C-alpha cells in the first residue's frame, strides 16, 4: 500500500471510515506552524494528543491548535495531565471525561482523555440502542501517555484496558505514547487484548522516536475486535507531510491509522 492509498474519511450505509492520529506534541514547545501543517495534511477525524500544554494559558494553546488544524477541542489537556483529544466536525461527541491515574511519589502524574464519539448519523441503521439508537456508529477513544517507570507503566496498561472495557461501546481504540517497545511488558499487555495497528496492517514507516533518528516504536494505535484496520503507521511521505516539518514539529513522529467501523447488526 502506497502512502496515497490510505482511504479518506467516509460514511456509508454499511460502515464508517475514520482516520485517527496519535501525536506527542511536547507541550507545543517546538515549531507550532510545522505541527499544524503535519496534522492538517493527515486529515484526521480524531487526534489523540500526548503532552498537550497543561500549565499557564493551556486552554488558549489548545484552542490555537484546534483552530489551525480545522478541528474542535473535545477533552483533556491539563485536566488529564497531558493527554488530549481533538475531533473533526464529523464526530458527534456523546460524552467526554478526563481521568487522573493514581500518583506514584516522585513520578509525574498520568491520566486518560476519553471520548465516546458517533460517526455516520446521517444513515439510519438497524443496530439498535447498542449502536447509538440507530444513529451511526459509536466509537470509544482513549488518549494515553504511560509512565517512564516500568512497573508503573505495566500497571497503567492494565488500567487502560479496564477503562476501555468500561466504556460499553461496540468499538474502542487506545492511542498514545506507550513509552515501551512492542516487546516490552506494558506494550504486550495492551496488545494481548487489543490489536496493534502497525502489527496488523503496516502502512507508512514504523519507528516513532526520535524524528532525527527514528529507531524505536513507542507510540501506537490499538483497536478492539470488529474494527477493520485498513492501514497504520508513521505518515512520512504522505502528501503535505515533509521531513522538515516532522523534525521541527516535536520530538516524536505521529501515527496515522485508517479504521473501518462496520455498523452493528441487530441482535
């Protein structure tokens, strides 16, 4: 699959195609204009941000990023200790919440930004209330940034899985900076319950850290059963995404996934 083959967002009577971007933006301390250009070129419906601005005037910075990328602030930032979610106007936000995880003395506090979204409400289906009362396809989304400490990171991976399960939606994704490689305990714990986007349907390039010398995959998009992963990877070489912008925007490379969400059949 070439980079131009990743499908655009779409809605049909049988399924919705949703583009999800995960991106650690280092509190927007780098080239903001380059960051906005990368996000716009990826044309996402959902952006799971890590290290969103969370201190002085953080809401103003989040509003700037949403405005410059044509998206809407949904939840997170300082209220989730860094993770944040932005969405396009395609997404109807059913609910959103921020969760702070237990604090470990001496370590940075972590959290989850969570949203339950609905896509494709223009097509009536027969999926019943479990699929949004027949109004589109429901998707639970969690943006996460796990600990640098191995033991805490492993525990947070379990909390992430429990958090997703509690959303009670037909489809769910977790996306973020795992701070662990695919062979690590925390990464494997998540991948044991959810499907790793890159491992399932690789597209683009793999390594996400660092932009100057990509050699580690520590950022990922995970999807629950039933979601068709069309492609997932670093969008280096995607039209509009330049190497210069990727290096200037932040200290991680983004992960872009195209997901097909079939409409839930009646029980």
